[in-house]
C-alpha cells in the first residue's frame, strides 16, 4: 500500500526529531554537571518523544536549550535552537562569552555561522560546532582588551539622517537571538519592534549610522535567511514627523492557528493604525502591478 503524503512527511519529521533527541542525550552524557545544559522549556523533550511515539499529531516546538561551558577560564553560553527538520536543515546557534565585547561576539558568531554552512551536510553537527568553538574562542577573547581600548564615537560624528529599516527573516524562534535583537536596539537608542515566528519581522528606526551598526551585529548571527527588505531615509528635521515608535519592543501577536507562525493579520492591523499599511504591502509584495 502506498504511503500517503501526510504519513511520508510525518516519517521525515520523526526521523529528524529522533536524531535530535539522540544527539541531545549524547550531549547530556558529555556534559553531565548540573547547570551545563538547560532546556528553555522543561517539557520540550517529553513533547518530542510523544510525537515520535505517535501519541500526538501535533508537531512539538523546536528543541531549544543552552549549553554552559568553561574553556580555559572563558565562560561560554551556547544557545541552540533546532528546527523540526534538523539535521536536514542547519542548526541555529548563537554564542556569548564573558570576556568578549560586542565586536568580538559578532565576529565569532559570524565565523561560526560560516563554519556550519561550509561543513553541514545534512547530518547532526552540534558536537563538531561546539568543538570548533572550544578550539577557536580564545582567538577572539585575546583581542578583546585591544578592542575595548578603541576610541568611542566622536561627539562630532555626523548623525544627520533619520532612518527606518524593515528586516525580513525566514524565521526568528531562538530566545537568545530575540533577546539580543531587543538589547542591541535599546543600547543604540533605536525604536521599533520585533515580531518573532515564521516569518520574522523587525523594524528599527533612529539615526542611520546607529541602524547600520545594529544591522551589522544582527546579520552576523546564524540565519537561514535574513535581509533588509526596505530602507526609509528622512531629513533630520523630519524625525519628529515620521518617527512611529517610542521604544523598542517584542510584539506578542499570537497566531490562533499555529503558534509557530507570525500573526500577519494582527501585524497588518497594527501597521494600518500607524499609517504604515503601504510598507506592509511592500514587505510582502502585495502591491498591484
């Protein structure tokens, strides 16, 4: 009897999730100390097992956990989010270190992303990625003191243009990435919003140079696909007229059908209220030819 497309798809997902659980258990055996591995949701693994054992048809949330390592005195926080189709799809990994400044952190995450892209061949790869970090983290930490001594931006630096960037990502699930997006925007006094899910949408507005600095840091993270979909530039005198947000926040727009997907209907309503409905159409290619 032929296998139905639905059952065939389920078999693929079950195979991927089974490999994820096996790899997760392997990492737990390698890093058994308390606090070394922390699940974002303690029920995550049980939900995945229930799906694998055919006890539920609901595809569980992504396996999302943090690995805390101490490497030659350097404290590493490795945030790992595995898409349902991993290892067929690349893992989502972001690292922080207690002895790195923002530039170093961006650099190591950028090189980690490149390493994964070059070496991922559809097989589990978390251990090799972690090994790469352990072998290379000191190269970035050693120069952090030099970077910390770089002169701060001159107060004379021109920040004339007011800008608004619209970012489109294939998805934004990873909790740590979401925290970083918000944190870096607030550090640079940018305003706007983050809408997590699939797709992920980010809007940042502020001085053009600060928006570009934020984008440089964010795009260095590991992404399946992320791009600036639209850039708006205004004269300095127009900032008060065209500024739409007073702070930078993550929006909570739950999708009633699938909580993994962004609620585009609610986003459309919000943007219409703000007078940005044309931008919404530009983002999703809804303009008439």
